[in-house]
C-alpha cells in the first residue's frame, strides 16, 4: 500500500491536516472513500459496535448514511502525540421521520507508519434538536 500522508509522528500542522482530511471524507458520505484512510485490519469501536477491517467499515458506513439523512460533520483537533490523534466532533442529521439530531463526542485515533488509521475508538452522545437549532448548515 502507498503511504497515506501526512505520516506520523505528527506535528500540530500535520495533525490538523489529518483531521481536516477525515472531516472532508466523512462529509462526502462515500463509504469507499472514507475506508481508504484505514488500514486493511483496522479496529473500531463506534458506540457499542465493534468492527474489524475495511470491509466491515464500508458496510457499517453504508448503513449509517442510509439512516442519517442530511448528515453534516465537524471535527476539531483535541490533542496529538507521536502516532496518535484525539478529536472532538459534532454532527447533525435527521432520521426518516424528520427528527433532527445532534451527535457529539470524542474519537481516539492510532496510525501505522504508512499513515493509515489502525484504531478508531468513538464515544458518541445523541440529543434531539429542532431544525431551527441546527448549527452546521
């Protein structure tokens, strides 16, 4: 596999680049595109769901974005060191009934020497909101 720049160890500048690249990919809502940032054997915890490998990630994201309509995400760098980055995030979406939700939380990321994310641990909370309360337009 080709290197996925920027590579660890991260500086503030390269950590910010990784975070922006992740935000852009997730906002595309393209599971294949998103999966390319992860190692083939990536390990995820997303709420109470545990995933192993890119194929499971693609299936998970495909289902996620079928449920979460008009999804919009914002990620912010929280901390970084060596080959690890921590982010906080906020995303908004609505379900099939039209109920809007704000989901927010933290992710811890670990990267291999080629710059692929090997581990992603996400803690996420959801709150129902009115459409007029949206902040990510």
